[in-house]
C-alpha cells in the first residue's frame, strides 16, 4: 500500500505542477495580449496624429497653391477682338496699350487663347499690379 500512496502523491504533485504551469502560461499569454493591445493603441494613436498632421499640411499646401495661382493671375489682362499681325504677341500688346491707352506697360508673357475670323483673344501678364490698375482705369477710353 505504501507504493500506491507514493504513486498517488506523485500524481497529485504532477497535477499541481501542471496546474501551476498552465496558470503561469495563461498569465503570460494574458500579459502578452495586453502588451500587444497597448502597442496597437500607441501605434494607432501615432498613425492618427500623423494622419491629422498630413491633413493640415495638405490644407496648407492647397491654400498656398491657390494663393500663388491668384497672385499669378492678378496681373493678367484680357484683350479681345484685336487683329494681331506679328508673331511677337508681347511686343504687340505693349504697343497696343501704348497707342490706345496712352500708358507704358511691361509685358512678362502674352499668349493667344481664342482665334475667330482674324480676331484673337489674348491674355497678357503685366509686370505689376499698378500697371494693370492703370490699364483697367483707362480701358473705358477704348470704346467709342
């Protein structure tokens, strides 16, 4: 009988050992799961912060781009219904404004956008806002 009791005692100790090991493994798994969840939360928070920063940068860049476009276009004038003779549109626009509006302008760039029966619409980019304002003030003198 003593041998059976020893076997039963060993069996009981093995069960306790296995139960302790299983509990330790469960605790480790739970701790790992909690650590992974916390890491995911930190990463998600970091990604959301980065996403918000990128959204702000996109909004800022779009605003800057729109402002540049407005600034680029604010010195433009449109001339319609004039017959342009030579290929040097910048020079012709400068001469046209000088002859018809009696004011000097510097034309940075000019290009045709529409051609109809020997009459063309031209967009000319003037050197400064003051020059454009002067042209706009004097344009009423063009019409009879």
